[in-house]
């Protein structure tokens, strides 16, 4: 019988106190906590909203509100603060007062001797063999973020590493909004998806520095063994920070002020452009104009009663056309695009000009003047501008329409 099955059977049918496994160690119960070296983080039980549901979580030890950075049993609360966290057959398991198993690290494979649990100084809760290398973990909480990532954690591409919102501020159960990172045509994108949704929504493109106008809290880190890149969350101008996906699907950056012992909101995706669904045909949203949607230079508002976007002042003439450059832009929705490698900006522009259906182009790295060349075909939609960050987008217009619209 495999180790996994053994664990399962024992859990269901034997009270834990009757087992005498040598690695059956009592770790935490009731209101005891485990602190990281340096006393920065703390692992323990908390009850948000003062209801009788209790959760095992990690927070900053200095935080009087115990704002949860990570939650173990988010979907299986303890009914009362009498939880016990123990090792059993190399797995860390949370039991309620009746010795029911409510959460486990679910480490597969053979039972190992001498496993230890540690809350590292970066806030990572890890399970490892006592004798193994410092960085070889059988399990780590950083691989299972809840609604937040904080300085030192990584956002990897792929489905396992995404943030999942709480149901509401008093209930950490898995909500309906997810936020992840994917590597698409022109680099890293933040994507949002809903629990029952069928499509993912690319929301913000990494511009080599930040996502949109979010503070620059990420750095790209390559993994030499897997050749995969991931985004490592750094600090916000030297301050410990946290990116959180709220219950309504709004993501925000919080900064820790140790002197005041409080988390403060320092950036939110929720501005007036986020609230309107998207600006249609050849228009872009600005948070500072009324109406929010603005026609691109060379385009004028369509003459209809409801705002449906903008139309060209002069039709495209193909080879005679020029480009107007929009700065600090969120790029158009990724539909009808082509991506190629471009050794210089001129090349990308010429490619677009040579195709009479190409409406815009963008080069990943303008400073280096080369990179992925992205060209759009058809109507441009879903754009906005930012005060900082974003990208330079070059939109095709008739030469006579410079300064028009
Ligand atoms: C833990 O709980 C017990 C009883 O509920 C209480 O007497 C004790 O002060 C608590 N300890 C801490 C550190 O809060
Ligand atoms: C944090 O936000 C609160 C409420 O907006 C404010 O009163 C406080 O001064 C802020 N703290 C810091 C350190 O900025
Ligand atoms: C988003 O911003 C609007 C306008 O400031 C505000 O009314 C709303 O409560 C915000 N929503 C969230 C979830 O923060
Ligand atoms: C511009 O193009 C549209 C659609 O192709 C066409 O209906 C319209 O007549 C054209 N206008 C001019 C001035 O050529
Ligand atoms: C965005 O574009 C609008 C319209 O052109 C302009 O008024 C505004 O200053 C730009 N910047 C931001 C941050 O909205």
C-alpha cells in the first residue's frame, strides 16, 4: 500500500492520539503562535469578522489586526479556536477539536522520517526533511497563495499560482475572482478570470517595469534550470508590500508602515477607467476627461445617439498613411494581432504600412529599438491611458489627419 493511502485510512478511522508515529509532533493549538526568525511573521489561528469560524493563517507579527497574508484552511473553517496542527506521516495536518482532519499539506509519496516545519524569515511556511538542503522543500505555502502575494513571493505563469479572492471581507473561502500571470504574445500579462467563466481576460501588460501604472513592485527573474521566467514581488520604494485581489475582483497594492503598524492602500486598479467596461472603436479611456472615452487623433465620434466609438476622418489610403503615437497606453484588446521579431522600429512600422489592413503597431522595447513587433488588424478597442507606465502605441491615420479629431 502506498504511503498516501495509508495516511488516508488512518486519518479516517483512527483517532490521532492512538497513533505513535515518531513524527507525530504537536505543533500549535488554540491561541499559540509560531513566529518567524526575527519575529516578522506569525503563524496562528485567527477569526475574521469575529464570527466563530477560525482559520490557520500567516500575518505580520506587528500587525494588531492580524491581516491575513496567507490562509491554510480557507474553505474548511474550524468552528472554534481549538485547532491543532500536527505532523502525521510527513504531512502537516490541521485537526479540529474532535480530531477531524480539516486541512493538510497533501504531500504525496513515501513517508519520510525527520520532517520539520519552519516559518522562514520571508514568511514562507515550509515542510522539509531535516537533513536536506535549505532550499529543498517538500511543500511550501508560497506555492499556494490565497488572495495575496507579498514582497519576496513569486508570480509564476501557469494555473497553480494564481490569486483567488475571498468571498467577502469576513470570509476567506475561495471567491469567484482569480488573478494570474500568463506569457502571451508580447510578454507577461495579468489576467483575470471568474470561477465559472470560460474566458480569461488579459488586463495589464508588463512593460519591463510595471503593469500599467501600478507601482514597480515586480522584477523578472529567470530560472536557469527550467528556463522559465517568473515575476518576483519586490518592495514598494523600500517598503514591504502586498498585492491583494479583493472580493470584487479589484486588485490593490498595500504598503506596510511599521512605525504606525498599519497597512495602507497605495494603489488600486479601481479608477474611473476600470469602472467603465471598455471604450469602443478607436477610442481610449482617460480617467480625467468627460466623457471618459476619447477619439484617437485622426478619428471623430460616430454620429449616433449612444456612444459607440469613433470613425476615421479620412479613409485609409494604404501606402500613403502615417502613424500617430499615443503614449502611456494600455494596448488594444488582443484580437487580430500578429507578432514577429523586429530588429528595429522602422521594420515594424514598414510591416504594418505594407499591409492595408494593419491599423496599429507596437514594439516591445523602444529604448533598445528592437523586440517583439506586434501589429493589429481591424478596429482597436479597450484602450486607456495612464499617467505613468503603459506603452507607446502607433495608430495608422491618413497623412492629412495629423492633429485632427
Ligand atoms: C490563550 O487563551 C487562554 C484561554 O482562552 C488565555 O487565558 C490566554 O491568556 C491566551 N493567551 C494569549 C497569549 O493570548
Ligand atoms: C494610512 O491611512 C490612514 C487612513 O487613510 C491615514 O489616516 C494614515 O495617516 C495613513 N498612514 C500612513 C503612514 O500613511
Ligand atoms: C471603486 O471605486 C468607486 C469610485 O471611487 C467606489 O465607489 C467603489 O466603492 C470602489 N470599489 C471597490 C471595490 O473598491
Ligand atoms: C470610406 O470607407 C467606407 C467603408 O469602406 C465607405 O463606405 C466610404 O464610402 C468611404 N469614404 C470615402 C470618402 O471614400
Ligand atoms: C490621457 O488622454 C487624455 C485625452 O487626450 C488627456 O487629457 C490626459 O491628460 C491623458 N492622460 C491621462 C493620465 O489621462
